[in-house]
């Protein structure tokens, strides 16, 4: 049995389960809700956040806001994807449009360690991937597999059994991402300098942590530069520790 046939069988069984169908609906509504408010703000031409422009994410968002109609275009893309997701007949197209937008937001959030979407954006990417897999019967012909049939017929919902292992996996992934957000980064700029400094109390080298916060929020340096300065200061302190 080739890979295409195995994926077809897996998808067929998944589409038979009513609980996975409910989950897909929840993901569509949740993702749509995630884009509608932010998209409308952009279409109206308003600034998306109140972050200081010295903050890496604030600097980026301010630059995008000043691009004019490009900022509006991004908002239109978000609202369009959200509305399409809410309509059953266009949900697949909505998921396809949604994916590159949310993937870009996710990578950006990780790159600048933006607290506002550091947790939500990876979860939204995974939810979007689930919806793309849910509509695999429509999208599989874009994949470089050999397909023996072109039937798009879906199975009737015949499985009422709750997929315990699937939802256990969902909870495990969610917990892993939450844990990564709290433990995976030694330094996070946070949204304001008081919030940033509040984490320095638990740092082994609080003074260097305070300097990192000043580097971000007062001097407006890049995250990479500020982390490098922090690492050099910590290395110096360790080397000269009495």
C-alpha cells in the first residue's frame, strides 16, 4: 500500500468520527474570531497595539502601519480568511488563505519573542493545519503523490466513539507549548519595561537582566543585540566570580 492510499484510509476514518467533526467546527470558529477584530482594526487604519516603538514588535507594527494601503491589504486578507472559514462551502479556501498569514505571525512572534502572540500563534498554526488535513480530500491533488482515483465523496458519520487518544494528544501539545513559553526562553522583552524588570528578581544575575530590559525598552536595540550583550555580561561575571 502506497503513502497516498494510507493517507486516504486515515482521512476516511477521521471523517467518519462526529467528535472530530465538532472539533473542526470549533477550530473554524476560533480561528475566524482570532482574525476578525485585528483585521477590522487594520482596515479602519488604526494602530494595532499600544506597544512602544522601541520594542521589537512595536517597531515592526509601527512600520507596517505606516505603509498605508499595504496595512489595509493585510487586514482585508485576515477578514476575508475569517469570513470564508465561517461558511461551510468556502471553509477550505479560508483555511488555505489563513495559513500563510498565521504562519508569518507565528514566526514573527517567535523571532522577537512577543508575549502577546507567543502562545496563541503556534496554537493557531496547528489548528489551521488540522483544518487543512480535515479537507485533505480536496487538497491532496496538490501533493506529489500518485492518485488512482479522483472521487471526492465523503463517508457518512458512523463513528460516535470519543477519540480519547486524539484529544489527549491535543492537550499534550497545548501543555508543551505553554511549558516552552514559560521555560524555553531565558529572556523575554515583555511588553513594558516594568514587566520586563519584574522577571529579573528571579534571575541569577539581576543587574544584567535590568540592562537587557533597558537595552530593549530604553535604547531600542534589536533583540539579538540585547541578548548578545546579556550573554557577554553573564560570561564575564561567571569568569570573574570570586
